[in-house]
C-alpha cells in the first residue's frame, strides 16, 4: 500500500462514522506498515480491560476450536 493510501486510512481512524473507521482498521490490518501497526496497537490499548479480555478470549477459543 502506498504512503498516500496509508495516510488516508490513518486519518479515517478518527472519522465520526464508525463504518469508515472499521473499514480503515480492516484496510490497515491487511496491508499497512509498521507505523500502522504502532497506531493500531496504541488504539487497542485504549480499550477497556473487559474489551481486551473479550478479544483475547475469542481469539483463544477460535484457536482451540480450530476455527479461522
């Protein structure tokens, strides 16, 4: 992904429309760079401990059940 597109998606992370934010997250997760990884991690840390626990629990359960 080129820098212009990466910057577009990084800006969209702050859009008021949740669909635009989710699309930007998905796009950056598919083909972003290390800067994208840092920004996504920073935003993930801002989640509540409960939300983080839910994300981890779902990932573990999917792995244990062999679901991709």
